[in-house]
């Protein structure tokens, strides 16, 4: 059995909206619902755990019949990592691979989900990534210090997938705070190699208002 944890407990401060970005609608559905549907469509995913802010838990718990693979809706923590840990604690027994996905990524493809879950089953840990297309500079003291080789750089996407015992061990040995921005970081600190899976650049995280326009156009093109 494989389980996906969808993390959607943030308040979306950077989006500057009264409604958290994951609950803004695209084509008549909240962003997070698109994410749930995409993850649920993947054959490799047997169960879904949804992590939300406390005030949203009852609403989605009451809608579990709408999403057959949704087995639990739990309250998030004070940090993203804390929210993932709460989701991890709700994963059903017998789970082998856990895939962690951002609720603000509604464009992930089933092919990418299948690829990263499959790679995690083989290697223990896998991160979906996309190429960096801009020229990247490091800066120091208000000046450009160096130009980085973008061929050696990748953007980390989600889902990121792990054998459950590896992810649990990574959480046990790490401090859960604001500096933990993804699960691969924790597994890297554990010393376990994280395989990369090249994914689609379309798999954006809704962060700015213009991202909604792009996502609406892309979702409108999908069958």
C-alpha cells in the first residue's frame, strides 16, 4: 500500500489574499480539490491523507465520500514540516511508500506521480524535479558573487516520495522548524541518497495571482 499526504494547511501570506491560495477556485473547483483529484487518479496511490488548517478539517472530513481514496483529514502543525508529520502519523498501517504533495500544486501529472513513487520503491527516496531555465547568480554584499552552473541545478517539485520507515526516521532525528521546506532535506540530513525524477515544468506551485491564470489555462487544455 502507498499513501499520499497532501499538505494544504498554510495561510498563503505571500499570496496576499483573505482566502488561502489552496482554496481559491480554478474552473469552479478549489486548487486543493484539483490536487486531490490528480493524486487520487494515480494507480500507485491507494490512500490519501489531507492536512488542513483546523477551521477547514470538518468541512473536508464531511466530503470524504467525494474522494474515495481519502482516508483521513487532519489538522496541520505550526510549520510545514509539522503538518507533514501530523499527516504521517495518520497514514494507514501497512503503508510502504509515502508521497508528500503540496495542496497548492494542481497541475501534477499522473505520469510524474507514478514515476516518483516507483523510484522511491526502488531506492527508498525520490524527489520530483524540473530544470532551471534562468541564469542563476549568487550574491554577496549587494553585488553578484558568481554565476552558477544551471545544468547542475534543479527546482524541487512535489510529490516527493519515500519508504515510510526512512521518512519516519528522518523526522525522528531532525528538529521540525521553519527551516525545513521539504522532506528531501530531512532525508538528505539522514544521509540517505535521494534519487531525482525529472518532472514537468507545468507542475507549478500557486504562489502569485498570475499563477492562477496559468493554471486555469493549463487545466482547460487537459482532457
